[in-house]
C-alpha cells in the first residue's frame, strides 16, 4: 500500500512539473483519486 502511494505521489509530482499552474490542481486531484481507489 505504501509503495503504491509513493509511486502515485512521485508520478503526480513529475506531471505537475510539466503542466501549467492551472493544471496542477487537476493532477493533484487525479493522484488523490488513485490513492483512494487503491485504498478501496
């Protein structure tokens, strides 16, 4: 579980670095959704 969360957070950080400021919120939301789905 921790490994999945770390992978998702690292991916979100990489994506956030490539997107504009307005896209960062969408990336964070997508990362949070992935963590929530993994937890279920």
